[in-house]
């Protein structure tokens, strides 16, 4: 009996109830998908501002105690504290090397310099620029969370010393999403820390089935109208071809003002109107008020279109 107990003890794993995992594997996977969408939107947003290629990827979604998260942070880092009106505060941590690389580019630098030197504080100008930058980060995060929780997020403050932060009690469980941000040759990590108490009311929604069923009905009439209006505002090239002619280089070089070039188009034949490189209409040339114009006579439709 004693030997049996010893053999079975090899399969026993130590479990710390203080570090109880509160999210299931399925809920972690859904959170990963949600923040994959956030990473894509964030990369697009930063790329537009910096006019360079930016890559953002989700690395992991972990559950830990708040005091463990704080201990893992360096003594000096860029901490964006943002909040909801009712639920509480969260943290978005960006490494100084990446923050200064972005600042350098936003202030007109051509190169992405990642050096932060021995700095331990931010100037007022740097703080203002980073505050505006993080507002864009939080706006993208709010859009990504819309299917899970429709909350208003706003930047509360920017801190550089983790020891001065207290968004949760030390032994409270927090969800930490880790990202990698790559801009040029600079690659650094970014973390989002969300206290479990903020996510708890939304856990029933945090399942793959409910998430994707919500997204399948997400296209409202308002969104359809917005998409239609954006498409209608797109500009496309439209040109009318008067005709064509072939001449030699010698003839081309001897052309003068008043010379006539004979085209392969008869005056009473309809002209071809092109959208891009494709012929879409037959038109008749004319004048409207004081401008040249063309009247559409025939709309050409190709098979299958």
C-alpha cells in the first residue's frame, strides 16, 4: 500500500490556490482573437502616422497576480493608465526604446532611433505627444472590444515608475496581453494589464460561439450606409479617346503649330470612353456651356459582369 502511494505521488502537481486561473482555455483563445484584431488596427494606425511599415503581433495572454506583473516591469518604462467611467483602470506599458523611436519619427527625425539614454522622466512636450499617441491606441482598443464590452475608454495619466501605480490590490488576478511591435529595425514588447474584476461581468459573452454569432450580425444599416458613402466618394479615371494614328519619328520631330494629324476615327462614329483601361461606353462629343463634353450613347456590358 505504501509503495502504491509513492508511485502515485509522481503524478501529483503542486497547485497554488493564490494563483487560481480564472479564465478557461476557450476564453483565453477568444481574448487572443480579439486582440489580434486590435494588433492589426494598431499597426495600420501607427503606420499611417509614421509613414513607415509597422508590424504588431499578439505574443501571449497570461493570468497572474498584479504584484507579479509590477515586479516584472523595469524601473523606468512608459505606463499609460486608462480607465472606463465605471469599471476601473487598466495599464498599457510601452518600452522606452520604442516610445522614443516613435517620438523621434513624429518630431521629424528620418531614422528610428531607439536610444533613450539615462532618462528617467518625460519632458512636458514628450508627455503631451505620448498622451495623444496613447489616445489613438486606446481608441483602437475600444473598437476591438466592442463585440465583448461596449465601454468608453480614456487616457487617465502617463507614469514612468511602476512602483507608483496602484490599479489593483497586490494579490488580485490580472490578465496580461503581450504584444511585439516592430518598426524598422526596432522591435520591442508592449503589455496591456486588465484587472480580472473588469472582465468578470462580461465572461458569459467570452466564448467563441457568442463572439462570432455577434459579429455575424454586426453589419447594421448605419454601417452599410457608411460603407456605401465611402465607395461613392472614390475617384476613378474616366477618359475619352478621340482616335489613334501612327507616324514616324521623322514626322513627329517635324510637327509644327497648325499641322493636322489624321486619326483612324471618322467624325460621325461614336468615341470610346474608358474607365481605367477598359472601354465602358460609346459616347458622342459635344460642348456644354463653355466646356468640352461627351454624351453617353451606349453602355457596354461584358458577360458575367
